[in-house]
């Protein structure tokens, strides 16, 4: 072949190798396979080492696969077993756009010829953008065997993944491909009347003289499928062109297309609340930093084999829980000490004040002069908190991925060990936009005109997003005109990471959001219908833009239905998981799922899964109980009143009886607690 060399990157996934690269052996082994068995077709451009951390794995993968400087092949080694820390499949799977089960089967089949323990591996293979990704075991031997099993086939796969013309690549059929790759079929067939080479050229090229064949320059899946607003209402779709997806698949697509978490340096103060740590935090100093008393009493000098402490002793010093110099305490003297105060130099134990009585006072009557110790059982190191007994200097006090909560414990811990700044994941900024000619601001004075609707979605969604702990920007109301929508969205992209809209996603002639995203902004609609109620028209899209510094980036658009119940329910189900992922929160993302007891009979919808608004209450039986908020019509605003949960009703012809248990998602604080 005269093709230029294909670029490969080796990603070593190992906590051990990350901390000590000299321990890695698999990287050199795999590089040797490419060099000596790759038929001169490969160049290993880069070798990276990351720990067994999902976010860091995904970041490394994204750097190799996204953008113009992508590699043709990304090989990972490590983290594919069953150990708790083996997270490579969980990190890679969400990033793959097109899976390659055949490559996985090939690796397992080759390994099974060596050992039955090949079944203990969890390999993943597939394509992200134009890069083929394959996960290999961590052992150098296993990684080498797996790569050797596939290596001769990978150039062809990588050329196709990079956009090579399949018709050209397959000229000559399978036999020619096998000859070029240096492989042969393991089984031969004798019925040559149909040899499965798919070379059905029929002796002519279908050009039919001078009639040129159509030559498309875009793929069907990349072309807009939304209505063309210029064609007028008579040409609009009568049925949605968007394939219906399940709620689970919709969330999966959202996570796959949400930006990876971005670490930033942040001060340790109240602004850190709600952020996720992007690094392990180590204590700069020990806590306590000195030997401290855990009681109010008297510091003493106890001899291990000397006389008893019982008796009368002069009080020679006072140690309070405040900075300052303390004189050395000598044998035969005691020092009054308060809880948390440092022990005087020389002291090695503390007697509780309850085990003493005052025998004499100073002449002015203001201070203790002599104290009698009533016990003879005082031992060294009693009632003392040792240096570092709470936190050792250099010890890890918080782990990457932990949440800084409003309860205050994490913030107090960081402050106690002297941390002024830490690395945390940046939280996305969200803008909320209402759409529609009929929408008027909710606080406009005067009666409504015929057809007008007060905007309740925008304040509702903004309140929900703020309650989740994210910064939210009011984007106002856009009219049902393509130019107005485009102007609002382009302006929003300069200031926010995620745009949440309501309205304009159904089948009406003025529902212009999808055409604006695809035709005006050059965005990609990943799904436009979800099999659920309420919220069937929910749409998720990404739009490529340049940030304020001119660098390419991607913005997310969640286009929610205009009915109030639909908008709020879908924001919790789809927007929140994306925000959790992009802000560094570990899976599961979104609302917590719990089991609840139904306090009334509920009818399921046979066609679509339903998210039924309920009031969740903790009862004396120790269980959560669910009571419906009433009629569930998607436009019924009153169904949102007091709602703090969503029943997860399956798409079945089914009545769930009173007293039965069912899954629910918790949206807000629980009643009865």
C-alpha cells in the first residue's frame, strides 16, 4: 500500500504506573508489536499514562480523538478486569459513537486459544469520531496477544473510520482485502457459484454511456431533517422525522455528548460549595499541631515508676487554648489547663478537674495557689490528644470526586488543614430561554389578550436550576421567527455553556427551534422525540462554536416542550444528568431513585413510560409514601404544586394497586422528616 503511515497512541491505565512510570511494561511491549509486526504501516505518535480514574481516562481519550489532530488508532492497556478499580470499560463505553463487537469477539477468540481466563477480561472496541479505540488487558503478555490477533486488520478499519471511500477500499472483494492484509480465511468453501466476496459487478459498471451517476458530498445522517421554514406551512412534515428514543437511551446520548469536566483552581471559601473536587487533597500540617488536653484540669509530670500523683501541688502556670509561650513544667509542679490548650513543655499527662480540690488561693484571692490531686492512678499520656491524631501531615483528607456540600463539613476540613486553594471541577453556566409569540412576561400588568400566555416556564426552570446549585442566566423571550431565535441563541453562546429552551419543538408551522438549530446554527440534533409522558417532543442538540478566545468548543441545547409540567419534568430527567456529568460528579447522574409505597391506585399508559408527579412523605412505618398531585395533563400547572417526586411508571397495560412498591425519583425535600 502507498498510504501514509497511520498514527497510533498507546494509553496505559494504571495507578501504579501513573505514580511510577518505570513500572510499566505493557507500553514498550505494544510499541514493539507495532514496530516489528506492523508491516511499516504504523507510527506510535504518543504514549500516555493515566490512573484508574474515569474522568482522567475520558479526558485522555478525548484529547486523542477529538479535533483535527486526531489519531487513527487509540490502544488502551489496563483496567479491563473485574477488580473494583478496573474502570476502563465504564470510561470508554460512553465515549464510543459506533461499537465494533467483531473486534471484541476476535480478541476473546484468540485469547481463549491460550487460556480460559480470557473470559475474565471486559474488552471494548469502537469508533469515536474518526479514531478506532481498542481496550487491551493490563498484562504485557495478554495485551500483546490481543493486539497481534487484530493488527493486520486494523489498517483497513482505521482507513474506513477516517472517512475512506468504502467502494474504493473494497474493490476486488474480500479475497483482495485478505491478500493485502496478509491473512486468509480459516475455512474454505467449495460452492464457488457464490463465494461471499460480494463482487457482484455483473460485467458492467452501471454508467450507461454518458449518463453520470449522482455524486453526494454529505451523508444522509448528516443532513438536516427538520422543516424548511422557507417552504411554508403546506410543506411541513405531517409526522415527526425524528426517531423515537427511550428515556434511558436519551440520557445515554446526552452523557456521550456532554463536555468532559474541566478542573479549575478555586479559593477555599463559600463559593466552593456544590463543586466536586478534581484532586486528592493532602493536609499541609498535622491536626492537632501540638499535644493538646482533651479536658479541663491540670497538666502534670508523671514518673513511670515514681511515687503516686496523689497529694498537694503548687500551681506554677496556666495554659489556655490560645497562642503564646508556656513555661516548662517541672516535676512536683502542676499547670492549670483548658480543653484544647497545648501541654506545657515537660508535662506528660492531664488530671481532670473533677479529680482535684483547691487547697489554697493566692493572697489577692484571684488565683489558685495549691491544688490537691485526689487520685493515685494517674498514668502518662492520659487525657492528651497527640500531634496528628486527628489528621496526619501529608495525609489525604478528601478524595477526588467528593462533593463540597452546604452542610459545611468538607469546607471546615479543608480550612483545618490550611488549604487556601484547591482544584475543583468548573460548573457549567446555564441560560434559560422561553419561545413563542404568545408568551408575555409573568408580571406584566393588565389582563391578557386573546391567545396570550404568561411565561411560567422561565421562572420555574430558573428556580429548579438554581436549586440544583448552578449559575443560571435569564435569556428572556424569543419570538417565533428564525432570525429572533438565531439572534438569541448566538448571543447566549457568548455567556453560557448550556441553553435550556421551552416551546417551539412540536409540529406546528411556527415551531422553528429545530430548523434554526440545524439550518441556521449548523448544529446536530441527537434526538427529537422521547417515548415518555409528559415530554414527548423533547430535543437535545449540540452546536459547534468558537469561544470568546476564538478556540473551537461545543454548546448544548436542551429544547423542552412548552407545557409547564413537561418542561419541568424533562429538565429534571435530561438537563440535570448532563450538568452532573460536566461538573465532575460520578455516576449515577441525575435524580436519586428510591422505592415508595403507593397511597392510591395508579393506571399506567400502555404506549409510553410516564413520570407521574407525586408528593413523597416519610411515614412512621419507616417507608416513603407517594400521593398523586392530581390530574397529570402536561399543561396543568397545578400538578406541580407540592410535587417533590416522580413515579416511574412502565409502558404497560397495567394498574398498580394501592400499597404496592414502585420506583420514584426524588426532586425535592421529603415531607414528614
